[in-house]
C-alpha cells in the first residue's frame, strides 16, 4: 500500500478543488496513483452533482456577449454569493453568453448541447456545468437568456454582476449607454405607458381601489383617485416618461430626442428576480433537533 502524503493530497486538491478528505480517500483507493485518483473523484463528484441538482439557485451572475451583429444577455444561477466570485463559474457564464450570441439556441436544453470544454470537463456546455457542480459543490443552472439580432445597434450595461441591461437603438452610442445605465437604476417595465403589461396595471388598479374605499370619499371622487393613481404608476414605470437619472429636469424621451437617438427596446435582468429563496432559521432548526432528541430519549 503506497503511503499517502500531505503533499499528494494538496496536489490532488489543487487539481480538482475537491474537499481535502475526499482527496485523501481517492488517493487511498487509487493506491497513490494521481491520475486514477482524479478519475475516482470524477465519479464521486458526479454523484455529488446529482445531489446538488435539487437545491435552489437564487444567487448568480448576469453576463453579456457580442458576436458580429448579434448579442446576448444571460442569467446563470448558483446557490451562494461566494460562488459568484469563482473564476470557473464566471468563465462558464461568459462562455454561455458567447454561445447564445453565436449559435442562437432555441432554449436552455439546446444551449447545454452546444460544444464547449473547460476545466477538464466537456464536450458540451451541459457536461461542463455538471462537472463544475461536482468540483465546486454547489448547484448551478442556466436560468434564462435572450439573443439580439434585429439589426439595431446594441448598448450594454452591467452593474457589478447582478444587474444586466441591453438596449436596442439607432443613433448616438453615448445616449444609448446612458439609457442602459438608467434602466439598471430605475428598473422600468416598458418603453411607454401603452406597453405596460395589463396584469401590472390591474394589480395597481386593485391597490388604488382598496385605498379609495378606505378613504370614505364619494364614488365620483374615489373613481378619480383610482384613475389618478393608475396614471401616476404608468408614468413611473415606463422608460420614456421617467425623469432621466443624470438630469431629472428632462424625461428619458426628451434626452433621446435632443441626442437624435431612438431606443427600440430594452431587456433588464436582475439576478434571482422572482426566485423563492430558502431562508434558513438556524435557531428553529436547532430547537427542532433538540426536541426530536428529547422525544427519542
């Protein structure tokens, strides 16, 4: 039986990022053969990836890419903020954005089937994803993406790695980039009031109706209050009506007109938006374990 030294364990850990004890076990099983130990870990980490696949991925990053006249915006999720700073995870996100721009996959499954190799994993993006789940020890997923190839110019803005915006425009690049930054800050839901989704308007109308009922005002005044609230909401959430973030004396529409620039559309991704995060109540968990132990005793 070959002696397993600390330096051998450290070398295998550096190669695989696997936990120290897993590395030691793999080397012992492989009788000190480094290449065989890597294979043992690959098998074990594959199992680990399967277990991780059920865990919620509410953290992550947004990445953008451009290829010729096409561009892409993608959200790639993981479980903890810690992994969003991992170089392998960031490389995976950037590669996925580039693949979307270049190949125009129909959906996440088609994206995963595209050829890609990284960190010794491959030959597809999906295989790299699975490999990194095992290597890093966290679930990760491609949540959503959008490809842009309408012929319009593209301006992008990333606020850190958590907020990403792509603006489709004609005209001045500086004005379009300012709009992208504005969208990240003010988070409009549509270009104009007419484009605001009906379900959002109804939700706002419902809230306004409840407030008007509480006010005890006569029906005709209450109706005006409701309509006024809805109109105010529409102005607040439509891009062109919003006060421009760099100069609130003019609206975004007025700024664009002055710059002879036309914005045709925008896409905003905020990491984890709409995902139910699991909130661990550590105290409650400990109390439950204590209670269970007492009951068993």
